[in-house]
C-alpha cells in the first residue's frame, strides 16, 4: 500500500469514528480529471483490505465536445477495475450566464437523486487542499462572512445524503504523480485554464501570490480551516439555544423568550432567527441579510407589534416572541368557530397561542 493510500485510510477511519459513519456502501464522484481518478484508484486499493460496495458516478454536462469521450473513458476504466459505473446526464437549457454555478448545482442534484434512489448515504468527492484555497479567495472576493470563508468540511449534510471529502489534506500535484506512476491517463478540462472563469484566474494567480507575499495555498487552506472551527462553535451555540429555549408547536410555529434571546451575541441571534424562519416558513433559502437586520432592529423596539418575513409572521404574545407560518389565505375565525374547533381537536384546548396560530391551525386541520 502506497503512502497516499495509508493517509486516506487514516482519514477515513478518523471521519468514521468522529461522525459514526459506515462506509460499507459509498458512491464516488469521478469526472475523469486527475483528482477524482486518484481518489477512486486509492479507494479501490483500500477495498482489498476493507471490502465495501463502491458505485462510481460520472456527470456528463454536455457542455464540451470532449464530454462524451471522457465519460466513456471513465466507464471503460472502471469496468477494467471491476467497479460499477453510472453516467448521469445533464442537458442545459440556458448557458448564457452563471454556467459554472448552474453546472455545479445540477451535478450535485443529479448525484444526490441517484444516491437516494439507490439507498446510498455517502457520496465522496476529491476536493483537495488547493480547492480549499481557491474557494476561500473566491468567497473573499464576494465579501463572504465566516460561513462563506470557512473551509469545505470533510463531512457535510446535503439534502438526504452526506458529502465526504477525504482528500482535503492532499496537494493536486501528488495526486497526479500517483496516476503517472500507475500509468493512468486523465482528462484536462480546458475551462480550468480559461480566464473567463474566476476560479481559473485565481488558480493562475496563486503561484505569484505566494512568490510575492508568502501567502501559500497551505496557509490559505489553514485559514479556511480555522474559520471552519469558528463556524462550528457558532453553530453549536445556536443549536444549544434552540434546543434549550425554543418551544415548537404544530402549525408549524415556535416561540421563545425575548429576555433569553437578548442575552445572545448578535451573530448567534442572526443564526437563531435564520434557522427558525427557514424551518417554520418551509423555504430553502434564508432571508436576505438586510431584511434580517431590519427584523433585529424591530425586535429591539418596545412597541414592536409584529411583521412578516420568509413566509412567517413574527409577533409578540404573552411575553414571548412567536414565529408562525403564514396562512395561504387570509382567514379570520370567530370565537364560536374556535370553540367548535377545540371541541373536535381537544389537544389544542389548553394551549395559550396567538390568534395567528389559531387561524393557521383552523385552516390546516380542516383540509
């Protein structure tokens, strides 16, 4: 077993212990590039020691003339190694703008859907140390905060699956050297060197950055990792408050004490609100930062009477703040209608809840 395989073995063992992960069944994203081919080669080598089921997924974006040939090459190579291989096709409708992001989202969605349909929880990708550095600088250019600048995690929940990135410690050159020693060819995507894309421009700039400033790929990746630890702490504090201080109601709706909330640091306040508004509102995306700051400013006002944001109503009631999902239709219920309702659904009889939630329950339970 070569040194890279030993390092990968140790990393996978560490991830499995830390997150109680079972890698007996995995899917691996393999594009035909050097990084992903090195990953699947190493995993296949480890398979001799740790028998497991490996499914190889290649996404064909149909954006380059070479794409079909590259997918076929990976398919034939995997067949020669005795690995199951599947090509997932994406046929883009609009490539006029934002093609990098559209392709990335489509790629992960296709692989996630395949994993869910085939009862596979873990999808491995070949992101490495330089990917960390490039991503850090790209997000710095966009003005990202702690979350954006944090390192890609080795263990990331995505929808119904979990992304595993076991090569974040590796340098791309050593992965290519591994393939060269094994006589394995790889594809070079021309877009990786095209100045049309920000990532490619950053990749070309990295050697000059290190030469003129001493800021190396390793140092950038270490900074991203340090910020990732900060992010984990902030997430932990957010989860602790939500677990200990937030009450959840059918509706959905939640409530919490303004006194306890106001003792939190500003960043934790924002994270708590984002989490709860997304959960109650049922939306995939958080409120815009400007809207969130406006909400926090409103909550500080003594005469705050309520507002809406992210598909939710946020309002005070009985010395607590409530976040209630907005009703599809504006509906007002009478006192008699509510009495009739709780006679039928006695579990709500003794609840002290705001009128907004009563309307939501009345509308929801009648369907």
